[in-house]
């Protein structure tokens, strides 16, 4: 079957009643998650993870991915109407989006954000469709030694580009790799760090850790905040932007699509970085840079487009290489594994319906979100009226049930609670959780491929410096340096994103 | 012109945060991570290390434990050399402590009391203690929530949660 035929087959899955229903559920829930401060896409995806257990893997992943990019749409709503980012990637939108709302232009801001998100999302889906298959073919041809190099490179990049102190990030990476060694050794079956506890034989539950580190710790941190939420409520007739708004934002949308596309592929680069780079670029290219910070439409269009452009391209390393680049895709990897589908180079040959069904559903989901977000903005604003203290028990109860239902083990609830407490304290002292989670997911494969490569080469470490490894290493490092250099040239500084991630 | 709307405060509890010096707290965190690294090194040393050419199950964790210990020591040293004692971080907010203690209680009784009873009491307790609702409202909300959970998770999704005492 050609790629086009497979895409048609994917649409047949995505347009089935189940595909449409679960795509809608994912998009709606993702938007709600994005609107509600303190409940990020990762927690939102984990809460609905049990819902996927009885579903076909493709349908389950369609729903989870819908939550992922739905949250990006939803986050802009609170940024513009309340000046509180629904999730970290919408921090930049607060700057000019809220100013536009204060000037009575909340409607155009929301509309441009939605249109920009649609375009950015569409570009990234095209990228996913055209880049992932040939990349997967290349990966099949290379051996475990190159995979080790790639994973080490990914971890190194995460260490450099993630928010916060680099040494602390590296420490969290190593801790994640260490936690990944708990359980039975894949090659010899030896029990490692189980202390005789049968519950730990399978290792630490990724779902429990993810919910604990991101969900529970986030809830605990948000409980400290007591600010009242004052939301600006736009009227429906005010949603239509002026022709000038569309004209001014079009170039920003175009540039941001490319920025988000490129940054989405780099592991460890969160959506926050892409949005800050986009904002810096727009300010540099603008004929009226003094308007930025005072309600410049390009200051909303650029970041929101870049935000959604990252989403699709972040799926490329996951689906083609089996390497998650951000925590949300790490959860998707875990969900696919639970369903018996291993993401990676063989996904397109062994389970093409999963890949193409997902691509097709992302097109459909993108349209759904464009239609959903604007008419329902009043409902979303009302959600913000629910006191956070009422949301906390609901979120925690669903989290506990979700975590328990993965393995039906109370040990997983303990892991969730204890990791939540640890995550809360670690975050207070400037340690980031995302690197630990990514390393936890990658650690198993890193070790397995490392030992396999050495077995195949008879213990010769030169296998990690063979021709293929060097080509992959140098081309990837070259691309990364180019991208980082361009971002720096346009005025992006890591400190901006550090502050935003800590906001 | 768009209209604004006020909402209730997100939380209105009595908060008891205690200020901890970032420098000392950072040293304590680094020491904790160092201890974790040393525990992994110790346990890994009991496993088969294999050889450099053919690593065994103990190779990776031993190496990683050592690296963790080293990086924690570097962080601890950096914190110790930090001269600013005035920078603080607040820990021990009332609502945070209440939620965390309640969370610790859940897995303790989850299978004995049963999922719905445990989570119902958990939810009601949080509503009373952090949302400051009345007892009857909290109890009613907990019953409705548990009925909804039973319908959604057990009937619709077919998830069998422990029934415990029920």
C-alpha cells in the first residue's frame, strides 16, 4: 500500500463512529484540562487512561492525543481572559492576550489564537505524515549501538535545554535512569532493588509516577495560591476579528508554524521554549515592536501557533524512533505499550493502522477544536468559577482510581502519593520533574541496547563510534546548534523560559 | 464592551507555611539525593557486575548511583558556598499538609475499607477541611461522587474496584 492508501485507511478508522466519538471526548476533555489552571495535559491524559483499556489501541491513542493537543487550545483561553496560563506553554500568550482582552478585544484574541493553533497544528501533522515514515525506515537499518548514541544525545539535549539549573536537570535525569532499573533485569531476570517485594518486580509504575510527579505535586503547589480569579467574559458577536488583525497575524502564523515544527522534534524542548522563541522572533520582525506587551496581535498569533505546531512534530520521535521527547509523549508510549503496541521504527510496518489512524484523527481533531473552542468559551469561563478546593478532591479521586486500575495494586497508589510529595519538595528547590520522567522511560531501552550492542561486538566499545553513529551524532548536533543559534540571534534567552516554567 | 465576573477565591484556608532557608534546604535535598545514590551503589554492588565488555545487571545501576552521588555532592557544595541566607522557600501550608496526610491514609485502608468507602471519606474530609463546606454538604457530595464513580468506572468501564466492608 502506498502512503496515500494508508492515509485513506487511517481516515476510515478516524471517521468511524468510535473514532469520532473518542476524538471528540479527547478534544473536549483536553480543552477543559487546558482551561483549568493546575491540571496539565499529562494529568488529563492519565485520568482518562483507564478509559482506553477496553478500547482498540488506535482508538485509545486517538483519544489520548486529542487530550494532548486539546490542552494547547484550551490553555490560551485562560491566558487571554484571566491572565493565568491554563498550562505552562500559554504563559507568553498572557502578555499580549490579556492586554487585548482589557482593551475589549478578547474576542479577536481568542479567534486569532484558535486560527493560529489550527494552522500550526495542521503544519505539524503534515510534517508528521511526511517525515516519520522515511525516518522509521532509516532507523530500522541501524543497529542498537546507534540507538544508544541517539538516546544519550536526547538525554544530553534535555539536560542542556530544559528549564532550571543544568546540574539539577542532569541529576534528575540520572535519578530517572536509576529508578528505571528497579525490577527484574530484562536480560538476566535478576531482581534489582525490589527488596523482596513482589510488587516491584515489574518496576515502578510509570502511570503512578507520572500522576504523582506532575499531577499530585502540581495540586499541592497550587493549593498554596489564594488569588481570586477574575475572568473577562467576551460576547459572541465580538469574536469576529478585523481584517487588519488577520493581515497582521498571517506572517506571524507562518513563521511560528516553522519555529514550532523545528523545536517540536528536539527532545526535552517543551512547548514553552517554542512559544518564547516565536514571541522573540515576532518582536524582532515587527515594524512596531513597541506595541508588544500592550496588546499586539502578533504576540498572540505567534506563540499560539508555535505551541500547536510543536504538538504534532513532538510525535515524530515517539512514533518513528520510539523516543518520547516530552512527558506527554512518554505517557503515550506507556499507553501504547500497555496495549501491546511498541512505538518505534517497526510501528509503521507492524501496526500501520495505529500510525495512520492517529494522523487522520489529528486532522479531524484540529477541525473539532477550531469549532469547539469559540462557541463554548462561555462555558469554559464558567469552569473557572469552580473553587479550586472543590476541584482538588475530584481530581485526586479520579487519579487514585486511574492509577489503581492499571495493575490493580495498592502499591501503585503508594508510589503516586510518595512521588507526589517528593515532587512537591523537589520542585520547591528548583528540580524539574520532566527530565526524570523522560529518563525513566528511556532508561530501559538505553541499558538493553547498550548491553546488546556490546554483546554483538564482543565487548568492543568502538561499536559506539562506528560510521553510522558518527553520521547520526554530527548531523543531529549540527542541527541542534543551528536551531539554538538562530533562536539566540532573535533574542531568545533560556532565562525567559526558566521563569515561565516556574510561574 | 465585555463584562467581568468575580469568582470565589481558589482557597481560603488558614495557611501555616514555615520559611526554610534555600541554602540549607538545598544542602538537605542534595544530601537526600546523595543518600539515594549511595543506597543504589550499595545494592548494585551485591549484584553481578559482569565485565566492562559484557556488563551484568549491576553495572548500570552502580555507575548511575555513583554519578548521582557525585552530582548531588556538587549541588550540595554549590549550595554550601551560596552566601545568601535570606532567600527562603515556604513549606507546610495547611491545605497542603491536610491533602498530603489524607493521601497517605488512602492506600493504607483502600483494600480493607473498600474503594468507594475510602474515597468517599477522603473526598468528604477534603471538602470539610480545605473547601470549608458543612458536614452535610460534604457527605452529600461524597455520596453523589461515589455513585457517579461506581456508575462510570464499574458499570461503564467494567473496572472491579475492591468493595472492602461494603
